[in-house]
C-alpha cells in the first residue's frame, strides 16, 4: 500500500505560501491545520459543523467530538485541539465572525455557501499540493505527518493510537515513517 508523502519543512512552507496566495486562504489554512494538527481525515473535515469546533460565543473549543456519522469507522470519538490548531481556528473566527455563530453551518464552505464533501476536501488538497509542486502528497499526508511527528517526539505508541483514533496499534505503526536518519539517531541513544 502506497503511503501518503510526508512534507519536509521547506515543502510545508511552500504549501502555506500557496494557501496564502489563493482565495479563501483562511478557510484553506483551517483545512490544512485540521489535517496536520488534529490528524483528521478528509471525510471528517468535510463533516465538521461550526458547532462542533466553536462554542456559542464563536470561540474555538479545546476539545470537540465527532459523531459516528462523521467518522470513517462509524464510531464517535474525541478530538483534542492543540495550540496551533486553536490559533488557526481563532483566525477563522476573526475572518468569518457571522459564520461562526451558526452552529449548524458547515465549517468548510464553498463560494456558493454550500458545505464541502469528502471528495471536495480531497480535491482541495490535490490542488494545493499541485500548486506547491509537492509530488506524492494527498489529503492523507497531514494525518500521516501528525502520527509520525508524535512518534518522533517519543510519545507512547498507545497514546499516538488514541490520538489518531485507530482501533489497532498495527494501523498506527504503518503510518509512522522510518528512515536511515531515524535509525541512526535511535542507536546513538545507547550508552
């Protein structure tokens, strides 16, 4: 099974620059942040409603819940919001202050006002990566990056599994990138 590409820091900067250069940059940065900082799948990003991620005053929540209907595995789950994602959601709220007060409205909306489908999210990521000249990346790259970065920072595998919302640890392990530099760094930890 081919894995989604992990982005280098330079590629991530190019991606951010491309998002900045296009219409709806705040909306698109939010989609990217949900993928990279919460590990959400395209179908989960598309299913989000304003009330899922913002409180009644339009402030970002620090935790939100995905119903069974919003997830790939048809099981409800909890998503924790880190500092970087919370900052992006605050920028979203500042950009769209009236929209964030409509709890039933889709989080990601098109120019015509409708919500995104999972395929629309996939297409958005394809377009952004193509414009940034990043080959091999997909809507799943952010999710894979989320899991790999947690593992690289030494987070316990069971915690990574829970944050990724995987049923099986073996699934989480398939997401984690292993390369020669990481192997070399690991053996250098021995005394």
